[in-house]
C-alpha cells in the first residue's frame, strides 16, 4: 500500500482530485508559501510533494480528519520503507507547518504541537584538508579559456562560500576593484560576499580571455573552446570533481565542500560564529554551529597543554 502512494506524483494527484475542502486549503497554503512567505518555487514544489504524498495516504476530505492516530500511521509507513531519517523529517516538517497554517486560519484540525520531529543523526560535514584544497585551486594550469574559467570558479567558491546555484547565477559585470557584491540566496535573502585578491585576479584573467557578449559571469565552453551559454549547476559540479581528480585527491569532491572549507577556514582563523553565519547566508545560527566541532582550536590547545601531565612522573 505504502509503495503505491509513495511513488505517486504528488502534484498530479492534487490537480486530478476534486477540490475537496482539504485540497482547497492545501492549494491556498502552497500559494501562501510562495507569495506571503516569499519561499522559492523549489520550496513550494517540495512542500507540494511531501503534503501530496500525505494526502494520498490519508485519503481525507477535510482537515478535521487529520488525527494523531493518522499521523502516527503515516510516520510508521515512512519508517518501514527504505527512507533516510532526514528525509522522513521533511515530510513531518511540511505537515506540521501546514497544520500551523490551518491553526492561524482558525481551521479545526490537529494541533501542530502534537507532532514531534524525529531525531536525526548529527549532520556530517565533509571538508578538504588544506593541502588538498591548495592542489585543487592550482589544478587548472594553462591559459586556455576553459582552464582560466575553472580557476576563477574554484577561487570564487573558496573566497565567497557561494552555493552552486548562487555562483551559476552571477553576471559578469562585477566591481572587481571593490571586490564585493550582493547575492540573492535561499529564501530570497540578500547578503554581501567578498572576493580575495587571488579570486579577483583569476576572474580578471578569465574575463580578459572572453570575446563573447554573454551576460553570465561563468559560461559553458564547447569542444572548440568557445563560450556558449550560462554554466549550469550540474556542469559546475562536474568540473569541480574533474579538477579534484587532476589534483590527485583520492576521495570524491563536491562543490559544496568548498563552501564548507570556506566556513571552517574562517572559524579556524578566529572569525566569530555570527559573522560566518552572515557570510554563509544561514537563516539560523544553529545551522552554522555544525562547523564548530571541526574548528575549535582553543579546546585542542587546552587538551594538548594540560592533559596527562602527571603521567611518567
């Protein structure tokens, strides 16, 4: 039973089903997310999927039919499938937020306070060792447009901590002299990021080689070596992986690891957590705190200075 409803395409379900009371409220909620809460279209799409799967499982017509027992059965069905704990939590978060919306509208339904989020394992952060990072940044060596572009992309990733989509959305008319610019990130939040001297130099050399009129800062390059169109996140991810292999890094490397390396580098060199939060564009400082276990040099120094001093006496 679970397999059938889990594999359904939730958005198709919502469109095909008659507009029952619950479906009308769900449609209103999705619009509310995008318009009033200013969530991205991707966030709306994800919520449409998670809640659509719940609605298909529940087969209810009005919000009063959402009960504690029904939610428990839904969560049990999720737990019995091969779905990661973190993914299970996305379904529950979406449902709880929908119930909060219903409560705000004084619509009778299950109280969102009745839903507890599942405990998930602490998030594991993959970073590059500093020697590997240096080899990666030096991997593009020639003065071809492709190598100059890849060098500029790698340096920009490490200098700014940009997400993949943020980097790919950049336009070429940056103020390189000033070395800072605004970027629109998750939740439509705008933040300022900064270019290091090496990043500015790499971008400048790359742009000097460009002869096209494409507006994008980073472009795809065809087999003949000519710029074509704005680079896609998938292409940027592939070039990072390729350059990592060329640098002799044994493990697979993803573009997001450069963002993690940016954050840990700042913290290890004394930056405060609140500033790193702003530079990364995190809405909550708890998200930034995942880096602290990798960077607490002070605790390491205390352990080294004071641990085990009586041994051997």
